[in-house]
C-alpha cells in the first residue's frame, strides 16, 4: 500500500513540475475540451456555438494552461465563474458573452479613433469608436485586449510629418542581370538598407535611366497614404507607424510586401508589369534632409569637357561633347609634344549601341578623312565586384585598324572606381590599372599600362 501511495505521489509531483502531454489530431473541439476537463477533474460549460476541430500538441501543468493552449488557434475564450469554467465566443448568447468579454476603454492622446481603428487591422473587429470622442471601446478577451493595448501604445504618439520617397526604374537587360546576381547572393528580391549601405548599392547598380519616375508623399508619422500610377501601372499602400513603414506594392496581379524600419529606412524591390522589369527604390525620412533624399539620376542632356596628358608619348588630348545620353556631338583635338610635333582631330556624332551599357559608335571625320569608331563594352556586377570587357576598332579609308580589347576586374565605392587587368592589341596586350574619381560635376582619371606609361587628366560634366 505504501508503495502504491509513493508511486502516486511521484506521478503527481512529476505531472505538476513537468506537465502532462496532450495530443489532438483532427479532433472535435468540444470532445477535446471535455477530455482535458476530465483529466484535471474540472467542470466546464460549453456555449452552443463552440464547434470545429483542432490539431494541437502541447504540454501543460494545470487546467487553465491546457485550456488556453487548446483554444489558441480558435476564436473562443474562457472565464472562471465560481467553481466551473465557461467557454464561448463573440457569437455566444448575450449572457455568456458578457461574462466572457468585459469591455474596456482606451483613451487616445494623439491620434483620432478612426486612424487607430484603421491601423489595428484584423483586431479592429473587437473595437467600437465614435468620431466625436477620443476613446476606443474594446470588447475582447484579456489576451486580445493586451494585444490591442500594446499596439495602441506604439501608434498613439505625437504626430509629425514623415516623407516617403519612391523611384520606379525600368531596367535594361544588363541592369536586370546585375540585380539578379545580387538577388541570388542575398536570396531575396527585396533588399533593405541603411542610408550609407543604400548609397553603395546605388553605385553598384549604376542606374541612369531616361524615363524614371520619381515622387514623394508627405504622411503623418502614424498614418496611411496611397500612390496610384497609370504608366507604368503601380499602386502603393503605405502604412506608417512610430518606428516602421510598411508598403504594399501592387503591380499588375502581383503584390509585394516591403517592411522598413528606423535602422533600415531604404528598400529596393524588383517586380514586373506588362512584360517589363522594374526596380522600385523607396525610403522614408522624418524630415526633408538632403542625406535622405534620392538622387534623381534622370539625365536627358549633358555637356562634357576634359583634358588628358600621356606621360610617355607626350600626347595631350582635349575632349568636348554635347548632346543627350542617346546622341551627342563629339570632338577630340590632340597634340604630340615630343618631336616631331603633330596635331590631329576627330569630330562627329556619337550614339548608343542598343543600350548605353553595350557600347557606342562614333561616325565622323578624323583629320578630314571619314572614320568610324566602334566600341562594344559591358560591365557585370557580382556583389561589389565588377567585371569589365571592351572591344574597340576604327575603320577609315585605309581599312580596319588592329582590334584592341580591355579585360579587367575591379570595384567602385562611393565616388571612386578602380579596375585592373590587361588591355591593348590582341597580339600584344599588357597589364593596366585605372583609377577614376567622380564627384558632383568633376571627373578625374589616372591610367597606367606598360605600353604607354601614365595617362592622367580630368574635366567637368554637367547634365540636366
């Protein structure tokens, strides 16, 4: 007898400390509740609307914990009334419902009841409000009340204006491939950044679109806004809270959810509409500071002037061009300072081949003779590493000049670009190193290769 009592005490002690295991697979909810109540020898009254099935596996050390875990995935709650427990829901008879749900009042200090109601999302079904008051009436179980109260504390803050920026860029084939490589590395088509790392990403992508769409929306720190565009067809729903901004981006039939925070207040997402690939840049700032604003890379016209000097040959070249990113007038005047001193020039038109990323063609006069300069090039990004390839040739009345090529690897960071590799004629290529600097409208370059030594120079480029 003592052994039986000792065994029973050990069982009860272990059940109290470690809990009991419950497993219900596709079980009738009412039957599952009754099974739990019999296990703990507790009386339970179920409202008529308590129906459904449950799939749960849990461990509990007492009846209330077990009942709470059992009802966790349902719309029902419970309350202790005297020596028994009452289980029901929002659709239970009034007497049961008023016992289960005791309304509470939340007073709002900074935002209107309508804004609070909208920002509560699915929890708003437990809330009643009046436009003429500053309070919310919450009719829910205690756990749901706590969730609503916690959310209200985050959004009921003093309202200040916040600016949401966006840029929609139609990607070229090369830009699409570069982003796909970055996407594969990050395993996501949605990227979020802090301000500094976002600028690095912009430099890596080298976005210079002609038909980009830029815009911004001023919203309250806690509030909502919408952006609707027809060409291309995009819709953005922006929900701003104290420390976060969430964007729902709709393009065609696709919806993308983007979450930003104070720490990562910029985001990039790729999406498609009407068979075209678009890159969406967006971000938010609490005021209009320059360091938050997106740079508008749209450039329709430009003027460029530069002078370069080669240390070995004594060649000085002046370059002048004016036009657009698609078609421009160019001229080069060069002078060899070493004897015998000679001068020359090229003047003509420069245009893009398919896309600016794939090269350029120049047609004009070189020293009064017709000439065609053809350059096919491509730059591919792999994370922050860049691979560059280029083929160049010139045709004139004497025929084709020897084919020249450039193959290099490098990187760019903020305003500095560094490349190294081999360049020159196919039969006699030599190593080279190239350093370029771009800051605002100023350009500078230093090039070294074993054939021509150092070439350095710089100039200005102004676009609008």
